[in-house]
C-alpha cells in the first residue's frame, strides 16, 4: 500500500511537470542518489522540479526534487532504489541537496538524506531469507553537466 501511494505521487507530480518547459540534465556522482558507489543520473528538470533515474556500478535509483523559490540553491525530495552493499532489498530516503551554482545551473551538488534501508541478515554472500530494516543517513556528491 505504501509503495502504491509513493508511485501514485511520483506519477502525478511527473504528469503535472510536463505542462511547463523543461530540459534534460546529466549528473555524475557517488551516493544513493547516483545508484550507490559511483553512477550517473539522467533527469528531466524545470525551473523548480527535477525527476531523475540513476544507474550506478552496484545499484539503481529514481527520485524527485523540488525548490521553494526560483533558482534556489536548496532542493528537497526523495529517492527510492536498491544497491548491493547496504540495501540489496531497497532503500527510501528523504533528501536535501545544496547546488553551489543554483538549481538550474551546471556545477557541483552535495546532499544528504535520512531514510530506511532493507538488507538480508545473512550478509553479502549468504541469503538467510530474513530481511532487516534499519534507519540510515546517506551522503551524495555530484557534478551536473
């Protein structure tokens, strides 16, 4: 039920953004927003919102970010995905990013997030069949092109 509500929110937000002119942006970085250790993010962005999908060396993610003012340096949102080291059964984070040159401009981005990870209790090589959910903090660093 919770994942259905999140998916509905994401689809509704994405559909409403298509009415305004936007552009595509590519970002490379490290952290959960980039699919784990090292990855790339492709996003559709307007002046105040961004929808993205990421593919990394050890995982994948999708998310949404928004700002409260035009070309703000601060963005808030969420990211959902999975990566093999800490959250092989998935993660969900509420995120905050700081865009050094502004939300709509190219440049460095640093961010953090607070959320949940789900992983097998048997470790990386042994699957015990049990899943453990824990609270986690993430750090993301990237560069927008």
